[in-house]
């Protein structure tokens, strides 16, 4: 991913980006069908994650796509939906019903394919980090399911195991 980001950074033209932004053309106003097609065409995981992070999450249709993709049988599409959900939980939770999301995570995360499982775990952690009234339930679900509990974590890094991740981020928030 670092090599991809470095290669993309080399292509960056600040003057062109500024001109596009000034004209209201930031290349993110894709239709829902275009976003769906592009997501499905970006199959290598690193390229797909780049698309989600830098196109789908920044699209004005991000929530529309999240709803469209949630529950999809294609693991790539489901992972995108959960990644958009994690972003929304952390940054724009108004109108989002978190209890049913926790129910879905509790029901499906343990047996989900790896990519959607990772994104569901991120959503679980974001709920626990940003919504104190649901923190105990998020930690309980994480402890019950044990998803990523044994994930190797480098010294000085935070484990992606939701209960540890939640505790670490809440502690940092003060």
C-alpha cells in the first residue's frame, strides 16, 4: 500500500488539483452505478481499499452506497459497506441506528469472510470508541467473538482486537 501511495503521490499535480477544486470538479461526483461498477472492478485488495478510502468515502453518495452494499453476498462489496459504516459511526452518526448494527455484528462477524470481518470489527471498535453508552456492549461482543484476538501486533502498536482497541483509544481521548 505504501508503494501504491508513493506512486500516486508522484502523479499529484497541485496546480491541476487546485484548478479542479476551484471549478467544483474534484472527480468525486460519480453516479451510484459508476461507484458500484468501479468497486467491483477493483479486485486486488490494496487497490480496492484505496478506492474505498479515497473515492467511495469522499463521495457525496457514500451513505447511499453504504446502504446499497450492506448485506451483499460479494465479500468485496460487503467489506466496502462495513468500511463506509465504520466511517459514518465515527464521523457522522446522526440518524444511524447503532443497536441493530451491533446485533448484525454479533450475529455475523465471527463467520464472515476475512475482508468484511475486518471491516465489521472496525465498525464494532468505532462504536465502542465514539459512543460511550454502547461501549460495554461493544467490548462484550468483542470478547465473546474473539475476532482478531490472536492477531500479531508489533510492539508499540494497538491491537485490532476490538476490546483492546477500544480501551486504548478511549484512554488516549482522556
